[in-house]
C-alpha cells in the first residue's frame, strides 16, 4: 500500500535520499529526505516519474545505465546526473540503482539511493580553478620550476625551466637528468643534490652558475621536499631564480662599503691628527701666551710700586694695560673652555638640573652677597646627559641672568620647565636689561656681544651653551625685549 503522508518541504539536511519506482520510472515510495531534496510534497511526487525530475539531456544516458547495468547485473555503478527541483533549479546528485525482482525472478521495481553532491562539485570546481590558477602562475613565472621523482625524472617543468636547457616542455617531461643533454658532471652534481633531499627530507638552498648569451648568470636554487598527507615523500620541487643582478648589486654595495670604510679610516686619521694639533695649540695658548701676560702684569705692578712719582696720566695708562692683560687672560680661559666642550666625551646619565641650578645660584650669591635677587626654581627637573657639560651650561645661563639683572632694583631669576611643541622645554628667565631681537643672529656666535663694556664678558658664554646643547643633539633659543628681560629655552632628547 502506498503511503499518502505529505513531505515537509524546506532546506535539505544533506541526508541520503531513498526512492523506489516501477520499471517505467514512476515513483512509488520515497523517504522524507527525497521530498526535501526536490522540494515537492509527497502527493506531488507520487504523480512523477524519474524523467519528470531529470533534465532532458540525462534521459538517454540514464536509460542506457538501466539497460546495460541495472537489468543486466542487478545493480548499477555509482553515477552522477542532475535533478530539477520544483522551482526549476537544477542540482547535481550521485545515484546507485538496484533491481528488485519478484518470486519468479522477473524485474518489477528499481530502488535508488540518491545523494546531493552540490558541495562536493563546488569543491571540485574550486580545486580545478585553483590548480589552473597555480598552473598559469607557474607557466608565466620567470623562475625555474621543476618536480623530480625518485628516479630523477622530470614529472613537471615550466617554460622557464625548458628554456634554461634549450628544450621544450614535452622534451623535458618523462626524461631523467641524464637524458636532456646536460654534461655528465653537471647531471651527477644535481643527482647528488636531489638525492640528499630525498634522504634527509630537508629543504636545501644552493647557488650555482649558468652560462648564457649575455655571460655567466648566477642562479639561486631552493630544493623543497613534497610529501603526501600520510607523510610519504614523493618528489622534490626545484625552484630556481636568476639572482645575477642582485649579486652584482651586492658586490657593488660591498665595494662601496669598503670604499666608505677606507674613507672613514682616512678621515678618522685626519681627525686624530687635527685633534692632536688642536691639543698642541691649546697647550701653547695655555702656557706660551699666559707667560707673557703674567710678565706684563708683574712689570706693570713693579712700576706702580717702585715709581710712585709716575704722572697720574701714566698711572691710568698702566692700570688700563693691566686690565687689558686680565681680560686677555679671561679670554684665553674662555677659548680653552669652549675647545674643551668639543673634545669631552659624553657620559650620558640622569642629571638633576634643579640641584645644579641651586648650587650655581648659591655660588653667585657668595660672589656678591650684597645683592638681593629673587630666585624661583622648579624642583626635580631631570634630564639625560653629561653632568659636567650640563653644569657648565647652567653656570653660563644663570651667570648671564645674574649679570644682566645687576642694574635692576628688584631682580628676579627663574628656572623652570614647560611643554613646547609636545616636548619638555627648560628655561632660564630674568627681568634684566634684555636685548634687541634684531641682533639675534649674533647671539650664539663666539666673541659677539650685544651689550657694552659696562657688563663684563668675552662673548663666549652663549657660544659655549650652544655647543653643549649641540653635543647633546638638542635645541636652544632665546627671546627678549630691551629692558624687559630675557628667556633662554633649551630642549634635550
């Protein structure tokens, strides 16, 4: 008796479908999966035949299967065809059909197990597409690509590989290393290399030379073992790339580097000679120039003491000469100090600028205890740098502020920090005489002074500050207005 239960239509769950038909293909019984697969109701399917559900192009093919396999052998091989759903969409299926006979052995029905293979067919199509893509890439690659089996036979070679040995792909395929016209020595070398990869299962990288019409070319080879999913090593892939231009560039770079090192060595030697000459000059300045200055001062002092009847005008000239010699001594000291800044090796460490500023201010106060100066300072200002050089820098900056506030009734000096352009910037600010920014270009140059002789100095202090900051790869600048004070900023990396 035929069941009349209605199939539940909807999304097919991927289970095997089962169907029984008479010998003319009219559907008799089927399971829920068959209904879902075709998206028909049960009553609808009971009025259909196999041909109603199959595109026309498969009718003759399936009839031949039934005739030559099902009726003859009682069962068909697994074969593929297409079904058409109720909405007209066509999809691939896989079937195996079995013949059902009555008690007399007469064929009466056929039963089929049907599997939806949409996903598998899609994967096969994608795989074929991927293989075709890789084949296209390999064929169009300028790199040599070859696969060898354990008999050292070419089982794949792209066009670049064929061109490298002046053969066609067909002439390479199926031939061993010893059958493509290579010198025997060369073929034996490559046999050994490929055999080594088969034995060890490890990749290898080799550089080799190859003659060409343009001259000898350098080829870099990678030998890669190819394994099956079970781990069995089946072949070795050889990838060769022409690296002649790269090698030439590397050789040129090496030559340039050697030439650069040679020049650096020559420059270093020249610099060492210049430093020795500089040190010799500094020694001469320190000793050979100081001696005459001391003699001048001594002789002038003797003349002043031994000849009291010297005219007043001559006394004035003698005092001016002694003052000039003292300034000359100070200038020599400053020149030597500026030179020392350039020679001193940097020893970078954490430096507390606040502590240095406190000590410098105390020293300045001791030199002129009669002065009252308001000193404002931020605590705990730390930087990374050379303590000795940074101390010298603070001495010059605070010394300048002290000097140029000497004529101000309520002198004020401030040392602090603010953020400028997203970077910590330290500053020394005073309310002294200031200077005209029109002369700013001369500010950090040696021996350039923006004030008259009423303020002591040789014009070396700010030049020394600039050199110290430059040694630290930092930045220093100043802003000022006449009679409104000055502010000097500096940044350290």
